[in-house]
C-alpha cells in the first residue's frame, strides 16, 4: 500500500493520475452531451426528464455518478496543485523563462482554465443537480404517451392539453357570440382538437395509452436558459473547456506513453472531437433554448 501512495504522490504519479482521471472524464462528457441533446427535442421535455430520472434512480448509474464526482474533485485539485508547483519551480529555477516562447497558451494556462471550469461546475451542479435531488423547486409534469394507428409513438404533456382546452374554449366563446354552430364545427382549432381526441381514444381502446409523471427538470433548464447572463456563462465556460481539452487530451496520451506516429492521426482526430465538437455541442443547447 505504501508503494502505491508513494507512486501517486510523486510528480510523475500525480501526472499519471491527472491523465487517467482526465480520460475518464472525457468519456463522461460524451455520455452527458448525448443525454443533454435531448433538451432540443420537440416533446416538452419528456425524453430529457425520463433520462434524468434514469440517471438518478438506476443503481449502477448512480455508482458511476459518484465515481465521476470523485474523479472530478481529484482531477481538479491535483491540477491546481501541479499548476502551483510548476509556477513555483519556474520562479525559483528559471528566472529568464519565457512561457510564450516555450509552450502554447493553453498549456501554460491549464490551471486557470481548470479553475474556471471548476467554478462553472459548482454553479451548474447547484442550478440543476442540487435543485433536482434535494429541493422541491422542480415540479412534476404528467405526460400522455401513446401509439397511433400508424404505429407512431407520440407524447403530449398535460400542460399542452390545458393549452388545447383553453384554445378550444376561446373558439367556443367566439362562435357562441356569432351564433354560428356550423362555423365552430368547421373551425381549424376545433377540427385539430377533435382529431387529436379521436387519436387518443383509439390508442386507449387498444391499450396503447399511458400516463407517466416525471420531475420536470426540462422546465427548470428552459427557464434558466432564458437568462442572458446564464447563457453567456455557459458559452464562456465551454470555451474554457475547449482549450482545456485541446491541450489535456494530447497531454494525457503523452503522459501515459501512448503517443506513437502510427496513432497520431487517430489521437489528433479525437483531440478535435473533444476540444471542439464536444464544447460546441454543449454551447449550442443554451443558445438554442434562449432563442427558441
């Protein structure tokens, strides 16, 4: 056990720990983004809310989540400590050291970028994860999930049903004032709602209609992303994440001794994926929800 502690407390050991935890967190980002992209679906949050319930209730996933939290903390604090050590070493031993001439900005700023990301993560976890898990601010939403005669799977929220009912009532009032029953029967709103009700009735007769209640994290996220400062914070944080991943992903392979000219093409492609595609994917979500 002592040899293990000594190994990971050495400078090389700490870099290895940073590399391994960092690569694990890269995999986590892929899973997290794939789940979060469901926020862009036009289903009033049903699939995203179902995903959130699964991620917080399925025991194996919960175990992986706690491991992820631990790795985030280890990676963050080891990174800050290494940045502090490197800064102290440069000041003490290399008075004429010119960082700009010897390494890229992202490399010299890993500690700063990591700190920005850590602050963002704390904000992000409080806004959504903490509110979802430990408060009553995230309300329930009920959904009717059904299959049409053509075999299409459809979802409608109770909020949408309430809106339809209000829309139909307005149409009824309008045609009652005009004393125009025929006009109401031919009204596009009435026809649309009647067709929808017939569709629901048919699904219910065939046993293809379910009522599902989920905690509505989607609405919490949607409300947050209507605030310009929150959207700006997320976009800037994703910029920092992009720089961090661009340098960190390559460095992890270098630290582990896994760099080889034969595999450089694959590593470079993955660096583009994690350093550019992943941050852009995350940044698109708040921007889209703000303008939608």
